[in-house]
C-alpha cells in the first residue's frame, strides 16, 4: 500500500461526533480495508468489461 487512503483527522472527527475515541491502529486498518474494497471493485469492473469504477462495484 504505502500511503494512507483515508484522512485521519476526518476519521477522528466522525468518531468524536459519536463520542468515541480512535485507537492508534484504527486508521491504518481502515485504510487497508478501503484498499481491499477498491481492489474488489476493480476486479468486478474488469469482469464486466469496464475500466470505470462505479458505485455498484462496491
């Protein structure tokens, strides 16, 4: 992966709105999960002969 795919300050902001804290490893794990979701969407789009990711690929 290499770089974060989510903005840590925004994640903390949403968590704060829900009155919870964010652990040190949460943002990294979330970024990895987002990367996996993107890769799954890419595979689905390619399987359908498209090069454009759409919301329904998620």
